C-alpha cells in the first residue's frame, strides 16, 4: 500500500473581504485546495485541528479577497486566445492567473469559421484541464453596423449548423455567446444555445429598445426553463454601452432597455470599467442605478495586457496600442482592453464605488453566470481556495489559486 501525504494546511491573517463578509481581524485557513475556515481570528482557536495549521501573519492593513473572475478576456502577455497557438495561450493564462484573475473565460472573436473552430478545439483542452473556466464566443452573429473590432467580412445571421460545430469543437466548454437580437434567426439561436448549456449575451447590436427587451425576456425564459442545477437564469449583456448606439432621449435603444432590466434584477450587464471604454462617472452611475448584483466587471483584455505599447493582433485584426489604449490599426476603433481585473477593480473604486460593491461585481456575479456560485467568488468554508492578498492600497501581494501560491511579491 502506498502512503498518501496529508494535505498542506496553512492560515493567513488580515481583513477578510468578500460578498457578505467583512471581518477586520480575520483568519482564512486553507487545507489542500479548499477553504477550511474563514472568520474572526478569535473563533479560529476553537476550530478542531486549528493548531495543525501553519499560521502566516500578514502585515498591518492586509486585505484578503476572493480570486477575481472575468467573463470576457481575449488574451494577455502577447498571447491571443483566438489565435489557437497553445504556447501563446499558456503564456497568457499564466500571466492572468498571476495577476489575480484566478477564473476566466477565454474569448474568441469573429473570424474565418475554420479558425474559430480550430481555436475552440485548442482552448477546450485548457478548459478540460481546469486552466480556464470555458470559452466565450464574441460572434459571429453580430451587427455589421456595430461590429467594433469584429471583422464585418465574417459576420452573419445565426447559423444552427455552425453553432453545433462550435459547441462540438469546444467539447462542451462553450459557456457564453454574444449575439445581436435584431438578426434573423436570433430567437431560434437562444433556444439552441440554452439547450446546450450556453448563456446568451446580447451585444454588438443596433437594435431598438423593444427588440432588446423582447430578446432578453425570451433568453431569460429559456434559461429559467432549462432546469439545469447551478445554471444561471439571467442572460448577460456584452460590454454595455460599447458596441451599441448611445442612449438618446428620443431613441433610448439597447442601453435604456438593458439598464431597466438590470435594475429589476433580470439580467447582468458587463462593464469594461478600465477608464478607457467607459468614463468613471458612467461606471458610478450604473452601479447607483442597477446595483452591484446586476453588474459583471470585465476586462475585454487582449494580447497587449501586461506589456508595453506596440503592435499586436486580436484574432485576424492588427491592433496598435498607444498609451494603454488598444485600437484597430485600420480605423482606430477600440479593440479590447489592456487592464487586468485587479486594475479594473481599483478603477471602479477610484470612480467612487464602494469596494464591497465593486468586489461583488468582480467575483460573486460572474461566478453565478458560470454556475460556480457554491464554488468560487466568495470566502466561505468549502469553497475553492482562490485568494488574493492585497495591501491597504489594493496592490497585489500574493495570489493563491486552488490552494497553491502562484505569486508572491516578496519571493
């Protein structure tokens, strides 16, 4: 018989900050890959086996939060997820994990269909290993009028056969898909996606308000009737404000419809709150209008994330990054972001949103979309030990993923 070693046990001290939890003098204990305890430091001494945990004291002002979760991310560190290059993808994944995004979807962009299928096949392997939480397909069923950085040459109306091909190539790891509701066949697309466990995400649309509302209501009905345990009942909106007409008092469009539904708790809206895609006042206003529980903060990050200005790619498109802004080399349209999730979190707090609210939108809400509401996004006993250790200025000090230390600033 081969002996198996006991799981490593350690505990960290600091302010524990998580949705529904704020303990100034707390302890979080990790056993193996899971959280064994999260609570007041005085209560920990009464936990059975507490003396067996290696206690690691943190400096004054330390804040411990859950690992951040990103639903919309195209790459980092020179790696472009849509490229399908395994080496570059691995480099991007490692960078994102080490920067504090412990869970994320790898996002495709609209491209030649063979290239999209090839990239999905490669990314599925990373998802099956647990390196990523799945795949997000941004297109190809998007509006040519609001394509943004998506290549209009590859856009089309919904195609059931291609959806099946993409789901098969993804080996069941396709989690979300962005679609424009005004396209012919979009209603049937919603039924097809939900039946395969894929969450619809409205975006890159030129639809009016009634069309937007009707489509999101239908998506919500499809999700509610799916009856899959842990499956969200709220569709999402791909980067609200971006890739859609501006809100106008005589033509409210999709923005007004989405804000109304989000305020009612019926949908979740993505915000690329990096200081480039949205003005800080806009971010603060949306939080005040709809509440943190209906917002998912995202990065829309691309290959330049974590690197200097220069020339990069986003799927088939050439992108120039200057001053941290990524834009298509051809026409200057925004082409993704270059901020990390932690940088987005700090930007939201700097805009005037309470840290506790910002954290809900960076952890708990995206976890619910991924069906991980009882696994990730909060500091609770039994949850996966994905933790970030920050200083009082929210600067990253340590990243723990699945209980393993993968980044430590002091190392």
